[in-house]
C-alpha cells in the first residue's frame, strides 16, 4: 500500500466544507498512488521502448490507460518515459518497485553545486508517490531519490489532474547523479518520441470523454457531434500509428517535425472532443456524473502540457520550402 501523508483534522474543531473537500482530494491522491504503484509492480508499465519495432504497442497501451484514467496515464507515462530516457542515455538501471517521474517543467530555477541540487521545481507529478525522478537543471539531467526532497503542501490546488499530486518540490542539496552529457536530454532522438507518447495519452483521454456520446440515442444533433468526434479521433489515431511506424523505421532520425505535427493534430482532436461532448450533452453529465466530470477536467489540464500557439510557431519554424503538403 502506498502511503500518502494525511494531516487529519485538529481536535475540537468542526469539520467544514473545506475539510470535506480536502478529504475527497486526499482520497483521490491515495487511490491514484495505489493504482500507479500496482501498475509498476504488476508489469502493466513494462512497455516496449520507442524505436524498438513495437512503438505503436507502447503508445496504444498508454492511450488505453488514459481512456480509463488520465491521472494514472499521466503518472505512468512519466515512469515509462524515464525508463526510456535512462536506457537511451546509459543511466542507472531501474530496479523493481521503483516508481520514476520526469520533472522537467519550467521555470528552470534549479542549480547544481558539487553534485547536489538546490531550488524549487513546480508541477512535479507524483511528488508524494515517485521513488526516483529525472530532473533537469541548466543543460543537465540528473537522477535523484525523491525521499531526499521536500514536496511543498498547498502548491497544487488544482481541480483537473488533482489526484496526480503535481506539487512544487524543494531540493535542498539533494545528491544528484548526472545522466547523459550537457544537452543530452533535449538533443537525443527520444525527446521527440516522448512528446508523441504524451500525445498518445491525450488521444486516449479524449476517447474516454467521447464515450459519453455513445448513449446519445437517435437525437440528430447528438449524432452529428458523434460523427464529427469519430472523424477527429480516427484522424488522430491514424497519424499516431503512422508516426510509430516512422519511429520504428529510423529510431535515430530527427523526429521534431513529426512530433510537432502529431502533437498539434492530437491536441486539436482532443479539444474538439471536449467541445462537442459538452455541446451535445449539456451540463448534465458534468454535474451528475462524477467520473465524467473528473475525466473532462483532467483532460483539459493535461492538454495544457502543450504550449498551444508557441508550439505551433515552433512547428512552423521546422518547415522547409517543401513541407510535403
């Protein structure tokens, strides 16, 4: 059983609505932590590496996790990405029972002094359940033991992805083992592969939300939305499958352009799914179906792992004079 800290309630004080909300949140965090630990221990997250000839198998498994539970997929994707990074950069071997994260969010405010990390890193998913993490600082990547860090309470007041426990983590001189050389994290081919793995999770999260439309009956407007959603998801899946084949055909190729296109197309499809499901079904399932409401909120936050128009501009910068249209 995964332990997650619960500070409880001061004696002699009435339980307030805020207390009840916090109890529900902590219950969700505990459930997500236990599911993540179980997925590591039972082999669910023993996935093929990108470029191994089975990339689509890897991305399909991530998409199925996300269709069932976007939070579990977020935690699981971080773990399997860390495993792939360590393999690609000849880092330490992942041991049984270890749960890894990749904590590379900006701002890059961490510094390294004599092999130790100092500073705060926001948005560290699995802050209270990961045992190890790959952490960026400057142009380097470092492996750390999470038990030596300090997740900061009150730094993840989220609704969407609330159970992912993506708190700010403080590094107060934590021993850090370098992984790869300077710039190795972003310069390796697998950086683009990992970005497409995230897109596979977005696709799966959209599938989970879209399933609410399947019980819409013969209402013509609901059917129109369902048809549009089907087309959007089919296009996203087809591009993911073809991208997986391209990665397997040449794992060392520069896949930045491919990853930019995949992420843009999948993000657009998932955004359309969220919009059309909401328009077709109205407020009812968002207010009365807790699982659907959570899934919708989780996917909305997960999609913002994209940088929206900044990513579109980066994609455009990669286009040559003959983009292949």
